[in-house]
């Protein structure tokens, strides 16, 4: 079937006369990319006109009715799509976001386009566009897919990469995404029941630890009936204000102070886990919410002290449990990292997590994972977790996980290889069975072109350094591990010298030099504080921070603060740079 011949369109794009904004956007995106590919202008027509030979039909319309494809489109699961050829037409079927995915997948998989980043797209140039007989259907493996990275916060790029997370500022034309109640994404206990409003009169609402009710860094007393009543009322109140919310988080705050009063302790001892009181409490909230909001999911955490699944209670069908990997190692696969780490005696490592994931998967109707894919202490230090990203996502999928939040560096300007992580992970979350090595090579050669082999060699060099040293890799790492050596820095610098020398143009050279910032940053951290050498390295680094638009070097610190810390002008806080 010919879509274009000698830079002239042989097809129209046809949509319903009554279509919504998303369908119109899908048509415009398809026309724009086909023009960029062929130089041919593809008209967008409505189904008020009669069907013509080689028409491209998007979504449900009068012509898909006549050809018998509307029922197939209507039967697609949420975000599913297909593209197929018919005797007289090409049909790209889907509803809402699914139709957009169908358009972008057709452009990628059939026509060879690639969407590497918000700035880097590959569109092959063809004077003629001809397609074979097609009949292809896809549905997502995960219902919730959120690589929380700089690139994926761009809504246009997120849609192209089939990302649907709550942190992306989607517009109506993008077909929506997973929608948490605003202000209630995670760590909500004391937001729902603020101590500043209740503690003075009702300290019993809050966690008892070592015999004392805590006002600060506290949790809720989850066996107190008044707490359940007040929290439930607040959740319902907020949902009435936000009728478009699909998920509401009722979850522990970010501290270890779970309640140990006699009642909570008795429940948790019976359940064999401090998750016992949490799930019983959240179940009760979810039961009440279901009466008024039957489609809303109540989300909670299995995090830190609540990671272990309970023995008796089971999460309700409208409860989502989000299990967190924060204590795990990220250089070895989660399913197989078993040995102890003498440098981190208080870290559980991954084997308990793997067992817990399997356990939660057996009792949960809806299990999500909060995964960690960066070094929060040093966004710009080498973090060689690429060998495990795909395997970990497959492990999640094999055990019933339906959604993953991949927490990386979301800062403007990004962090070490954030673009590569965004590209590979977005593909893995849609289809965990993809060949991640192919996706990785696609990105490296698409973005860095002739310099790609040296970027890949740098990644392998750092990975081998960690593995060969017997070290583990966490999401809070400082430059004090045996693999972090000046010898490694020198080897990586040599690879970047080669990468720069083979960059084909200034644009690619800019990208290579930006990624080199990770090696330069590690050199700074390994150079004695206050030395002439460190000061010189830092001065050059600071200039390029501006060149590359970096806004953070580690979590919770502005770029100015981070640089003052590196100069020795500020104290870093409890986890940041040395």
C-alpha cells in the first residue's frame, strides 16, 4: 500500500467528524511526521467524505464502522492499539491515549522513526512511502509506567515513549494519564491528620514510640477508631473536590516511627509485620470510599518497616500496595543479589526484597513498585545500573506488578545518562520482554553517533569496576568505595577523549561533553579538599555547569548550594557530597 509517491501524498488521514481533541492531535502528529519524512502534505479529512483508496483511518469513525473495525477498536483494553491494512485503507485503532500510541508505534516500528529524547528524533527521508500488509496489536504489560526522569516530564516525549505517570503535565490532547489526587501522591498520613491541628488535644492519634506519643517525625496510631473516622472523612472530602482523581494515597510518612502502642503492637505481632496495621487501616478507608467512588483506588506503601507482607490480612480489590526498593543493591539483579555487604551492615540488600515482592504478588490485586534508579547523593557521579534495569522490570512483571515508578533525576539539565535510562525504561515498562541491549544501542548510536562505542565502553568500564571490586551499589552512594579510584577516572577520561574526537559535529560533541561531566565530577570528589588541583577542576566544572544547564548535582540542593558545598563554603547535610 502506497502512502506517498515522489514527495506527493497518496493518502488522506481520516477522522470522525465528531472526534475529540486527542484524535485530532493524533491526526496532526501523523501528518507532521509523514511530511517530515517524505515532503508530502497529507490532508486531514473527516468521515463526512466518502472513503477513498489508501485512506488512513484513525480511531472509530463511519468508515471503520462500514469496514467492520469499530468493534475491534472498542474491545481494546485501555491504552491498547492496533494498526492493520484493509482492502482499501490503513487503520490505526485505539481510544484516547491508545490511539496516540498506535500512531507513534506505526511511525517507529513500520516507518523507522525514533524518538530518543525531547530534542533528538530520527526521521528517515523517503520520497516514497510504501507499507506491507499489516495486522499488529499491542497492549501494555503495566497499567502505570513512570520513569521519573528529566526527559519524561516533557509531555510530548512522554506520550511518544508510552509513559503515563502522574508527574507529567499532560494536556487534554494527550489523552490523560494516571491521575493521583492532587497533593496526595505519597507520604500522606500527617497531611490527612495534621499534628499541628490535633496533637495538643489528641496525642493518642499519633504514633507511640518507646512509650511516648510523637508530634514530630510521627505516624498515625492506626488502631484508633477516631483516626480511621477522621482520615476517611478527609479522603472523601478531597475526592469530592477532585472528581477526576483515579488514585488516592493513604500512606505512611517518610520516617521509621510506626506506632508501637499495645493495640498496634498486638495486630502487628499477629500479622508478623508492621504492614498489618497499615493494610487493615487502608482496607477500612477503601471500603468506605468504594461506596461513593467505586472506581477510585486507595494507594499505600510497603516501605522500610512495612515492606514485609502480612500473614493474615489481604489488601482489598480497590487497594494498591506500592513496594519500595530503597534498601536494595542496584548493580546486581534484585532476584539474585544475596550476599552481605560489610560496608552497609544496616542495609537489607535485595534478597529479602525479592522474597517480599513474591509474597506481596501472591496476596495483592494491584501491586506497584517504587524503584530507585539514580544516586540521590550525587546525580552526576557514575551510577552503573544499566545491566539490571530490564531484568528488574521483568522480575516485577513476573510477580504480578502492575505499575512501576522509576525514581531517577528529574532536575532540569538532567543527571548522568538520564536520557538513556528514560528511553530504555520506557520501552521495558511497556513490554518487559524487549531486548534492552538493542534499545540501549539504538539510543547510543542515535544520540552520540560515531562517539557511541566509546560511551558504551565507558559504561562497561564503570560497571566492571563495581562488580570486580565486590561492591554493591545503592541509591545513596558517596565516593568512598573501592571501585572509585583515580585509575578508573583516567581510563574513563581516555574513553571520552576518543568519544570527543569521533563526534561528527558540534551538536553531538556537546552531548558527549555533557555526559563527560560525570567523570569530571568523580575526579573532583576524589581530589583532596582545598587543594590547588581540586580548586582548578572545580572552577572549570562550574563553567560547564552553566554551559550544560545543570540545575542540581544532588537531591534537595539548588545548583548554587551544591557548588558552595563543593567549594567548602557550606555544610552538605546528612547525605550529600564530601
